DNA sequence: ACCATTTTTCACAAACTTTTGAAAGTTCAA
DNA sequence: TTGAACTTTCAAAAGTTTGTGAAAAATGGT
C-alpha cells in the first residue's frame, strides 16, 4: 500500500468513527489529517487535502481547538496561522474523555440526583419500580464517573503501574 | 417531585443521551419507558405514553430487540405482543458495549491492521510520521479491545470488586 | 492611514435522518 | 374461509445537520 492511499483510508476511517460518535465527520477528518502530518498545516492546505470549503475548515478547526485536540502554531515570519494536532493517542483519548464527560455524563448525574427526590407511596409498584431503576442507574453512573476521572487524571505511566499492581 | 413529572424527565434525559450517542432519540425514549415500567407494555401503550406513531413505535422496538435490550413478552390468553426491558443497568451496559464494540471497534481494528502494511522509504518523514501514528493508535485500540472484552464477559460483581480496586 | 492578506460570519442550499399514517400483510378463533 | 385484531411496510413530509462561498471583519506591514 502506498502512502497516499493509506492516508486516504485512515482519514476516511477516522471520519466515520467520528460520525458514529456524534462528532462531525469533517471535524474528525481534519483531526486525522493533522495527526498523521509531521508538520503543521495551514487552512489552505487543509482545504486542498480534504476538498472542503474555507468556511467549513474554519468552523471545524476552531471546534477542534475548543476540544483541546488541535493547537494554533505561529511560524515566525509568516502571516498565516498553522495548525497541529497532539500525536500521542493516549493524550488524545484523555482529552476526548474529559470533554465528553463534562458535556454528557455530568448533566446526567445532576438529573439523576434530582430524580432521587421522588415523593410518592412506596407501596405503589410504579413508584417502587421507578425508584429502583433510578437508584441502580445512579450508582452505576457514579462508578463510571469515578473510573473516568481516574483515567483523565492518569499520567503516561498509568497503564504500566496498573499492570504492576495487578501482578502483586 | 411527582411520579409523572419524574418519569417525563427521565425519559427526556435518556432520550437526549441516546441522541448524543448516535442512537435515535425515540429508540432511547422507548427504552427509558420500558426500563421504569414494572410490567410489559403493548405497542399501543408505548404510542400513547410517548405520543408517537405506530410505524415509529414498531421500527424502534424492533431495533431495540435487535440490540438485545428489549424482549417480546407473550401474555397467555392475549393476542397482543407486549414488550419489556432489562432492568439491571449493568446488564444493559454490557449489552450496549458488546453491540457497539462489534459495530464500531472491530472494523477499526481491521482497518488499522491493513494500514500497518504501508510500504515506503522509512527515511521520508511523512512515511515515518504516518507509521508512528498508526502503530500508536493500533496499540491503544487493542488495549481498549481487551478491556471491553473483559467488561462484556464480566459478571455482576466484577465491575465493583475488580475495576474499582484497580483504579484506587 | 492604507491595502493586501487572512480569518470569521452567515444566509442559503444540499444532504441526510426521522416521523407519520394509510395501506398491505399476517394471524388466529370461530 | 372469513374477518377482526394486530403488526409491518413504505413513500412522502417534516425536521435536522452539514457544507458552501461570498461578504464582512480583523490583522499587520509599509
């Protein structure tokens, strides 16, 4: 397989992955492109590589910067802005986890806490079933929250140190 | 908070959660409804509770059955079909994980294996950067695959006892 | 201050997804 | 075999998301 072909396949695979995860396809493709490029790219270069419009490029690059996945790079003596992506996939995974947790899990935890305050006859089987569901989901959500917090805070050696603990 | 209100809030929260995760909103709402109801519901009852059409109900209930999240229940002496959802959230999480892994992670692993076979001058920095990216992502993807497999196969107490200890 | 270059915005168009409801299909008891 | 009860299908409508490109705004060198 040639580089150009492999690049195209990777960009397209990462793109559909993003789409399945509720992330805009173009955003994921720009991210893929920047991850495999050794040097930063300008907006025009991204437009040319992916065949997308200026507006689209601008919007999605900005969103990637919001997520903390892409950085602006200023090349001395150049007016243009360049963009680059974190290449360590573990760091990328942690950034994405942190951001999704904040946007998705945190609001759910809040809603679940509220729902615990349900008043009603505990002998009513509808009330009972509801309370049991919410309690179970809440407990699970807190466990996930704890695990994700640990992952987000973990440093590079987390996996290694975890393995060590396992074998003790 | 009254039961009806709490129910509505839960259904709507679970629904947006689903939407963010690339699952159809109605499908997630039907799932939420069935999780909190003590007894199975018929298609007509689902239609009435959620204010949706017959076709929509049918389509999404079938999809939930495909995912293994909802079961058909036949009530003796009744012609109608009833539907019920698994109420143990850990089982639900495992079903969803198994299904999403199959649909999403497995194809990515395949694509990554292919991309490892890239030929090209190892001194070319583009080739070098690409290979390094793919190798890192591939290693990470395999770790995730392993972790998810363990989770999917786990029994009810695995999450609490093992994972929690690991992360502490 | 001016102008050339670059970035951002935004109204609209295109593509895609979801929902509806009526019609067709199936099932089963009599 | 019939018809009432129920389920499934499907084409069209509604809704949502994404992408475009031209215009406006910002920037920085002279």
